[in-house]
C-alpha cells in the first residue's frame, strides 16, 4: 500500500509485489553488492588503492550496499519506506555518481590515447577532493542538509570539470 502523508512524503508498505524485488530481495541485492565490492577490493587493492577510480568505485558501491541494507531492513521489519528520501538522493549522487566519476577517470584518458601516463595522472591525482566532495554530499542529503549538499556537490562537479578540461587540453596542464 502506498500512502501520501502530510507534507507530501510518500510511504510504501505492503506485499512483496508492491516493492519491486521485495523484502528479502532487497537484502539479497545488498549481499550481492557486498560480494562485488569484496571482488573489487581483492582484485585491485595492490594496483590502485590510492587512486581516484579505485576509491570512487569502492565507496560508490558501498553507498549502494548500505542503501540496500537500510531499505531492506525497513521492508523486512514492515516499517514504512520513503521512496524518494534523502537516502535515495544520496545513493544517486554519492553512490552512482562516484561509480560514474571513477569509471570516467580511468576511461577518458584511455579513449584520448597517447600520452596515456600524463592524462591518467591528471584524472587521478588529488584523490581526496572528489572523494570528500561526493561523500559529504551524500551525508548532507541523508541528514537533510540541502545547502551542504549543494556546496559539496558543486565542489565535486567543479573538480571533475577541471580534471576533464586539463585532460582534453582546454586548460593548460600545470608543470
């Protein structure tokens, strides 16, 4: 059953059919995500644990896993879930956003071609800036601090834009 409450929030409660993959399916999705994250960590730990792509893909996947467990636990306990809550926005921006940004940080230099080393360095140096920006954006959304989410999100987008502009040559690279 889906109800619209005062203030416009939407709450879902009810059978497995009403909630997509269902109660247990949401938790199983979280467990599958956890196994994928373990595979990423085991396979790539020695190669790139201090680089932007590895850090962003890992933390982005972690956001998705936490979201699955938070909503899955609510569904199993038959508590109301809010489909478009701060958690949903946090997962889209901090989870999926980091997965995309981390993938692009590796993929764009490869697509541009030689000299690969300098382009990869431009996209992967200073890993803490995009990592903190995305995760603080997600945290701000979870706790309902919209201004913080906008500020941290803008910092992450600006950082990614500068990285891309330097990589493709719109902004001269620093010596």
